[in-house]
C-alpha cells in the first residue's frame, strides 16, 4: 500500500486518519500498551496539524498547550506545521510543537 503523507491528504482523508489513529490509541490504552498508545496519539496530533491554517499561529503570541494543562508556549517562529518557541516558566530551551497542540488564549476557556 502506498501511503499518502498528511500534506497530500484532503480534509476528509485527514479526519478519517485521525479517527483511525485515535481508535488504535484507545485500543492500545485498553490493553495497557503505553508506548503504542503514545505513538498513535502523537500521529493523530501531527495529522490534526494539517487541518490548521499555519497563518492562524502568530510569532510573538503566547498559546495554551493542549494536553498539558496550565502550561503556555510563546511562539518565536513557524516552520512547516511546527511552532518553535519556549514554554513559559520552563528552562527556556527552544523546542518545537505541532501547531495542533496550541490553543489561542483569546478563545478563552
């Protein structure tokens, strides 16, 4: 089977792939296979990044990190589907997060 990369998929294909990965992650979690669960979760997060318009992520802005409650990320720059920057209150190490992990603080919660 010749698999498409996420960048080649349509929105419908991406949503189908995300659902498939989340189901595999759920099954792995039920079976207690932690490393497999983490791999499927990470792949789903990456696929979700292709459903987001990178222009909605602004360098210099601070975002909430989804799945990492109470932690925030200041974006320095974007490269592809990754935002590079720093966790606030962290060791100030440059890191990259898939843009699907970032939530605009202005949306509120």
